[in-house]
C-alpha cells in the first residue's frame, strides 16, 4: 500500500497569488501553465482534497464520510461520471483542474498524472473534502502562530488509537495533525476552528498524546516533526489523510486522489465557511 | 482583610425550584421567607454577583471591570443611590432582594445582614456581575460532568500570577476557578463557555497550572480541592472572586457584597446569555 503523504503537504505560505481568482487559477492549471502546488494560490478561496471512486464503492464511502465528519468534511459529491461540480465552480472540470493526480489500483499507486481525461469513466464519482489550508488561514488571521508554517515544514501527522466509524470496506484509525501552541492560543484555536466544521472543525484532542495512542510526537507517521516549547501543548485536529488512508486500505480497484499539496481550488470563499 | 470565600460557593445542584419564577423568588427573599443560598432557585434564570461601592469609587471600579471583562462581566450598573435595576427585573429592590449581604469597611468585614435598608445611602452604586452558576448550567446541559457538583463541593479557586489590568485603586491578581475534565470535554467546554461572555466566557488557561503561577492544585486559595483523573486536564476560568478580592484590597471606606452563595436572582434567562 502506498502511504499517503498528507492532505496539504505544504503550508499556506504564499501571500500574493499570481492569479486574479479561483477560476483564473483553474484555467492556468487546465492549460498546463501552472503545474506546481496550490498552497497560497487564490488564498481567499477554499481548496479541497480529492477522492474519486467507482460508483460501486461511492455510496459506502459517502456513508463513511457522513459518519466521520471531522476527518471527512464533504464539500461536494459529483453525479456518477460527471466531471463538473457546479457547487464548487461554474466552469470546473474535475478531470483537468487539479495540477497533479495520483492513480491507485488495489491500494497501490500506479501513476501520477496531470490530466484525467484519458482515464475518465462513466462510473466515477468525485468527492471533494474540506482541507486544513482554510482553517490554518483562519488561525493565522486570528493571530495564532503556526510553527510548521514559520519553519516552512509540512504539518506533523499521526495515526491514533481512535477508530473511525466503519462503513462497508472503509475503516481504520483516525489520523490527526498536530500544532503546538500556548494554552491561551489553544483556547482561541478551539473557538476559531469550531466555526468551520466544513474544514475539520474543532480539535479532537489536546495535551497528553498517549491518551489517543500516539507514542512519540517526535516521530510523526506523516509530515515533519516540530518542536514543542515548555509553555506549549500539542493540539490535535482530525486530518484529511484519514479518508485517504482508509480508502487505500480498502484496496479499491480504482481510486484517484490529488497529489499532496496539489488541491482543487474552488470558488467558495474561506470567509463563507462558517455559514456553509 | 477578610478573605472572599467564593462567588458561587455552592454548586447549582438543586433541580426543582420552590419558586415559580425569579420575581417570586425575590419576593420570598424580600419578605424573609427565604434566607438560604440561591443555588438552583429559579434555575433557568441568571444569578449575579453583587458589588456595591460609594460613587467616588464607582467610576474606577467600572473602568476596572471594562478592562477585565472575563473576571468582571458587568450585567448591570445602577444610578447612584438607586435601589432599582430595571434591566435585571421590573420590581427588583437591590437593598432587600438578596438573602444575605456582607458589609466591609476599609476592607474588613463588619457585618453580615439580610437587609440593606438601614444602611442605604444616596451615593451607593450597585454592580451586578455575571456568575458561574449560568455557565455551569450550560456545561451540564452540554453533557459535561462537573466533579465538584457531583461531589457536592465548592469549586476550587486559585490566585494566579496573571495580573489584572489596574484602574485607580483597583489592581491585583486574577483568581481562577478550576474544573478537571477530559480533553474532549475541555474542547467542548471552550465552545460552550465562549458563547456566554456575560458569565466569564471561555477559559483563560488549561493544562500545566505552573504556567499561570499555581504551585499546587491540591491547595486551592478558596473553595475545595477536587481529584484530577489521569486522563483529565485542569481547565481554568476567570472567577468572580477576582473583583471581590481586588475591591477588598483597595480598602474602600464602604463596600457591600452578597454573602457567598447568596446571589441576586435576575429576570434574565440563561438561554438568552449568548445574545446579551
């Protein structure tokens, strides 16, 4: 099984976007003019994690997401075979508007591609899930420093002893991302992220990592470790790697995701997330 | 200096009120029919901490509260000399509607009385501050167990190394109340109490007590210690004892408070607190 590397993989550290808006960024991606990661592209816009599955598995995956909304906040689901997602963008083509895709067969990565047109099938269903770029933007706007952003690292992610609620072939442990902060900032961060359930919402844990089955914070399962100062506590959020890991473990005949850091840029605005 | 004993002093553990509503409870108190503490009386109603000061000090005390809203959430301030507080109850008489008052001169308690009529002066200004009964009711309603309530004890309170923002003669350390809970409940409790800033709002700290200058949780400065389970963290809220302690330390010529646990019952409903 190929390991997922992380939902965001790169922090939202770009402050000036080269594109006027989300639609312009998608057009540049579609034409091949932009092949890089999407961190900070159209920064006021919501970006999404991608999960494409055959229709035969889609209903169970949707039920899995519905039962596990913190790791799997669904922003939109397509009609079977449809490449559009009108809820997320008027001109959006899911087969071309993500800079890099990963194709998995039976849980093994078989290709990384920049266009799904040749692979498209009439039974594919697309799920777009909320991602931590948006809630990290909200934390930064609230004045809460994020160490991995300051250090230019990927956020630290860990498998936990918390089991997700299973649905059909989809089951497995909750994966969390961890951000160290002072208690005062943690209290603030709970309030800020509780307002955005569409992008993971409030933390699932804080303090002693052993209580959720994390043996060593210095050894994340995904991403990079970060230092925790003596006056800080680790704060843990449900992570979008959870559905990726769960989907891989189910070894579906076909499964397509975004490549880490190469997300779908939607027309939704971060500022509207509390009201979705 | 007489030590304040605590804002609530008794937990909201009465489930059936002997009175139909807040006005009926106040009438029973006024007539002398009810002399006990007010915990659980008219349980859906907001109860308030009382602080009565001469007009010469009132402006500075109000500025102190304005600068320290978490320990000092002001629900209402009277006109000088006025015994009514129309914002908190149509027929309310502040000199008779609290079951027991404490009278302090130069920071020393000189009397505990059940009626202020004989002591009333035209220059007295009444402050009613939000109290933790209301937010504890919100926590219990959210399914968060409170150990001191379960054990029938007073909440544990501690002086901290956090200084309040001074105003005139009013200055001193923040006093906090502590409630142990699991991390999941702490995350929930932040969200529940953040919605009610009028009754202390979100916690000021959680986790390591040493970071806010508390040496030993087993030795509270006020109230009773409670056990903390291995899977729990201490969560600290700003406490209404803060303004009491600060006012005593300022040694005003005259100062009148409620007796611990004997609060003012207002017509405000707990359910309206998020919208005040």
